[in-house]
C-alpha cells in the first residue's frame, strides 16, 4: 500500500480459528477500501496462523504480526506500534463489523475533527447472557466534551467500556499516551476511561455497527476468579495514580467511577468461593479500597 491508509484496523488473535475468517472478512469487505488490517497472532496453537497467512496472500492490505502468547493488551499495543493510519479501530477476532461502519466513522471524524466516535452493537446469536450495548437519550448530532460525557454516562449507568465500540484518532492516543495495560483482563476498563477524560470532541452514532459474539469459553464469560479481582484492582490502582496530578473535579470523577465499578463487581462476585472471597477482602483492606465499598454490598459479598 503506497498511500497512507485512512484507518488501521488492529485484530489480536488467539486460538479462534472457527470464527477468524468471518471476522477478518467483515473488515476486508468494508466499503472504505483505504485501510490496513493489522492481525497480531498472539501465539495461537490452533489453525489461526495458516488462516492469517492465506488471507494475507490474497489481500495486500493485511499486515501479519506474530508474538509469543502475551495477552490481548500487548497484542493490541504491538499492532498500534505498527499502525500508520490516521484513525485506529480495535476489532475482536470472533465478531463482525457492518460493512459501512469504517466509512461512516471515518467521514464523521474527518468532517468534525473528532477525537473519537462511538456506536452501538448487537449480539450475534440468542444467548442467556443479557448485555446492553445500546445508549439511550444521547443526541446523535451533538459534539460532546469527553469528560462531561463520561460523567453523564456514569449518571445514567450507560458507560460501555468494550474498545470495539470506539473509533479513535491515532494522534489523540499518542498525544495522551493512551495504550493498553499489559497482562491483565478488564484492560478495556482502564483504556476507555482514559479515552474519555482528555477528549475535547466526541460524537455518537445511534446505529448498531458491530455484531458481538458471546462464547461460553471466552475469557470474559468464564467463572469469576482472582484473575478478575487482580485485573480490576490494577485498573483502580492505575486510575488512582493517574488522578494524582488532575484537578479536584476529575479526581472526584475517577473516585466515583472506582466506587461504582468496585461495588458492581463485588455484587456480581458474591458467587466466588470462600477462599477467593477472603483473598479479595485482603486486597480491599490492604489496598486502601475499603472506603470505596458500600457496607451493604460488602455484607452481601461476604455472606
């Protein structure tokens, strides 16, 4: 590809051969053709490598990268370090993107000089999981300040952290040193919060542009474990450090986000084993998080 691509699509891949072809083809078939597709094979042990090799041989826009298994954060950062597009989009390797999504996002961002734009998603198949990827009462023709919008989304309980809902100006990420924290799950929780806090121009597309696949064997649908706990507390630690140099209003916003997220997690984690609950309580006590926890939620978590 000689001309600079308009968009760099970054796809981390790990042992997902059953769905990989469908996911990548949904990017290859985008109506916006001036893109690069950076596929990062994160040490897959199934047939993903051969699928990627075959796709790359048929489409010169595909850039194939390989690394030892290090997790999606490092895979995404690896892809981002190779991205040359003006905008970046992080795609998951088992989902689908609507064919006009990149074109729609690109034209909106370019026309209005946005830091990022976000949209809605639907679940691919009927599933017992009930997840809401839709936003209510947001004006589609309004350009928002990211910090103000973040507070509004917290107020209305509508904040969505999956990174595949966001189409981002690459220079905005560089200027604010935003990347994915390595070796944890719930990395989107940190990335997306940071994305909002410094943004000056943000817009919303009231359309389902993404099809999300919910798999029983995925990282995010497995039983709640200490790895989830460690991921959340790492996010909280990083946000607390980040807030150290911020104005008091932003400190309070981050504190509110941590409080809401911690209590929601504790409520859902009440199914954990007694042993894991004890370890979680130890992290809360010695990490200085007790003041963020609701006594009512904490009691339900313990009992």
